[in-house]
C-alpha cells in the first residue's frame, strides 16, 4: 500500500517541537539496537507494500465465519510474503509487526509458537528430524492442547488419558468425562490438523502423570476429522474471535508409541517407564511462552499509550481558567496521572522482559549440561513477570481507553480491541493468582533457607537482612528500591510467621497455606515489582555510559516516576516496616507531581519514539497527524447501515409499531 505522510495538526507540531532528546536513539534502545530497528522497518516496508494484508472496511462488519476466513487469508498471506522476502514469522513477531496486522487473532500463531517450540524443546533426535521440517514448512499445522473444560492451570488435575497397549505398541487416548474435553486452544477448532496433547500417562494400570503427545487430528488431504476424534470451535469470546479456539474429545483414539515426546522421559516397547533426569525439564516450552507474553503485553500497552497520549494532546476540553481557551486535556494533572505512570510501566516491562530473556537463555544453556539449580528461580521469575505484566497491561490499556472519554469506546479507536486481545493473557498460560502463589512458595522456601544461612539466588538475595551501612541514601533511586526490598522482606517474614503460627496451633500445612493465601499473593506481587524496579534502575544506569544525555535524562525520569509511583502504592507496608516515614512520603508525593509535569512536555515525543506506524496502530484517535475528528467521521461512513437512508428494519418492525393502536 502507498503510505502518504500527512501534515500533522498544530497541537502535535508544537508538542514535537519541544522534544529535548534524540528520538531515533530511543527507538533503537527500545528495539534492542539500531540493527533490529533497521530489520523491523524493512519488514514493515515489505508488509505495507502488500495490499492483501489490509482491510478497507473493518472486520467488525463481517460474520463470524467470514472474520475467521479473512484472518486466515491474511495469516497465510503474511507467511508467504515474509518467506518470499527472506524473513520468518518469528522476525515479524519479535518486532511486533506480525501481531498487529491481524486485528482479531492469528489462526496460525500457536503453530508458530507453542507447537514449534514443543517440537524443538521436547523431541528426541529422531522425532525432531521427522516433525520439525514438516512443521516449519507448514506441511502440518498444529496447536497446543493442554487446558480442559474442567482443568486449566492445575496440570496434574488433567483428565485426558493416554494408556499404553503393549500388544500393538500404541497409546490409547481417551476423554473419560465431559470435563476432560480439551477446551480453549487457539486454532484447534478448524485450522489445525495436528496437536501437541497433554494427557495422563498410564502404564500397566499405574498413572505416571501428565506427558505430551503428538496427535494427528485431521486427514492431510481432505482435512476431515479422523475416527475417534471430536473437534470443533467453542463459540464467541470477549476477543480474538478469529482464532478458532476449539474443543477436542478422544474416544479411544490410537497413536503410535513413537508419538510420545521422548527427549526427557521415555516408554519402552514393553511398557517400561524411563524417568527424566529432572521432573521439571518439560516446562521449557511453558516458560519460553511466558517470556513471550511479557514482551507481547508491553507492546500492546505501548499501542494504547500512543493512542491515548496523542489524543490527549489534540483534544481540548473545558476551562482551566475561566474565559480562556479550552486547554489540551494532557495539561490536566489528572490526565497526566492516568497516563504517564503507565508510560513508565511500559519501559519498566520492556527492560524486565529483556532481563528475563537473558535468564531464560542462561538457564536453558545450563539444562543442556545437566545444571538444574537455576530452574526454580526461572520458573518463579517467569510466573511473577507474566502475572504482573498482564495485570498491569490490561489495567493500563483500560485506563488509556477511559482517558479518551467517549471516543475511546469506539471500535475505530482500536482501544477496545487492544484490550480484549491482551485481557486473555491474565488467564492463559497460568491464571495469575495461581502464578503468584507459585512465586510465593518459592519466596517462603528461600526465606527459610536464608534463615538457615544458605546462599540465595540473585533475585531473592535481598531477603537476607542487610546491614544498615549498605543502604544508599533513601531518596536516591537505589535507596528507594532498597526500601521496597525491605518492605517485601518484611511481608515475606510476616507470611512465614503466620504460616508457622497456624501449623503450631494444629492446622495442616495445606490449611495454613490457604488461610494465608491473600497475604502470600501480595508478597509475590511485591517481590516481582521489586525485581522490575531493580532491572529498570540497572538498565538505565548501564545505558548512561553509552547513550546521549538527552535520552538518558528521559529514561532516568521515567525510571524515577515508576519507582516513586510504586513507593506510594506500597506506602502502608513501608510505613509498617519502618522503611520510610511520613515526611519522606510527603516529599515523594510532591516529587511525583513535579515529574508528571516535566514528562508531560516530552510525552508525545516519547510515544513517537516507540515508532509504530499508523497502519499497525489502526486507530482514528492515535494517528501521527492528529487529525482525529475527520478520521472518526470518515470511519463512521463505512458502516453498512449508512448504505441506505431507510433500512429494512424500519419497514419490518418500526413502521408497524408506529401504525399499531397500542
């Protein structure tokens, strides 16, 4: 498509004229380097010159089936376009562009992510040689089927069974109850012809727990469902309605012995079980997916922030001073307070996701040589960051929508769709409350280990009592982060004390855990946010050695705002544990308000540096030129109801009502 760069409105011209930093430099930092920025823009150029990837009229006006077909058409076009131009879908995903083109879910996304990642991470050499080329070349299309109608995050509770028949050397897959029905996997309904299926392994009448299997669902020529399999789509959802989320039932369906993934655990032909070296080795795909979720969440938050901040600079409303012109709503402190802490949160999540990826890479390398010691820490970090990232992103996107007033409710603003796209992240790949409780279990274990003098991993090393001489000045970034750490340390200590007190009074450990679970979730969330603060400060300090002073100052201000906002949110805990006092909190609140005013001047330029083109932003409110009202009006003209002055509904229903003698 031909991209015309319009002249921007006077409000945005003025905002951009106030920029005090190099936007291209900040763009490079967010992308991960100038070479990645260049690659992203190369991909964008290719995609923008492929008109088949874009819709002239919103898919909102299509039927359910047509929306699915339209997104499947664009998904396949995307794959072939990328391949033709020397790129992969992973290139498009890591730069964000591949996700933004498909407005309501990509029917092939789970094939590219979890299906392929499972093959790569859980296959034996022979299985890898067989399945990977087929999957990479789209000769087979797959999904990941774990969640069931009756069980989700609690994997050990899954009911689908895989019983080994040594006489035929086959596994018999079966759904013994209605709640054993696989439910929710994207692309399961109508797209996939294969699935990675999680099922309870039975050998000789004994259950060996959940294992994963490669299962063909449909004929590769006719696409018809195979015997012993019932599969379909689950119906409309809050969002992602082009993703054909599906259900799957097995009726004694047989697959070969070699279809169990056997990189870590094996079953011999005579039905003997060979245990993995470590019980958690199969968690690799899940952890990798959570790393991706943190990145994806931060990207979606950035889209909403671009829309809301640009709109707030264009929208004029009310009177700040009676008789004077209506100000930009971004001039109101309340609007700044709604948006700018979430802008800081976007940067915090981006840097934390990068740090988590480094931990994942290091841990994965260690697993190859049998080093398992970092696995619990990685699991805790990925669980906590997945939960905080999705919680904060969903909340932040909704705040952005509300900050745009009534126009934010328009589908053409794209804010509702951005919200419904990421809202699913709170429950998929681990419901967030459960994720926090898993983090809490790691925290309690680490706290008890510290009390016994054991060495703690780096992410929880702060749980050891620090000598006062090691503390930085309270009002410094490091000092405030230390205060947050002291707050978490106090919270975890209180949780451990309550747990022990309940056990000592006769409660079982399980009952005690449940009785303390609200406090434990709070501990886990506070720990994760402390980790994010640490990573943000470390990243900004390191960048200070290499970036220009203007860019570093903007990053420093965003980091400072994030920390101050977190301290204020945690004020009750910090006062109770003595990490701060009332006087310090008053100073912190005043500084936050001052920072809001300072960052307001740079806000439009900061979101410009995120560098998302209008064709990917897909918003009437957030376009680069700020021509909001004309875009809203023009989009409204596309409604099918406007094709005729009088609709058939008038003649069928309204006119008879008006003529009736009621």
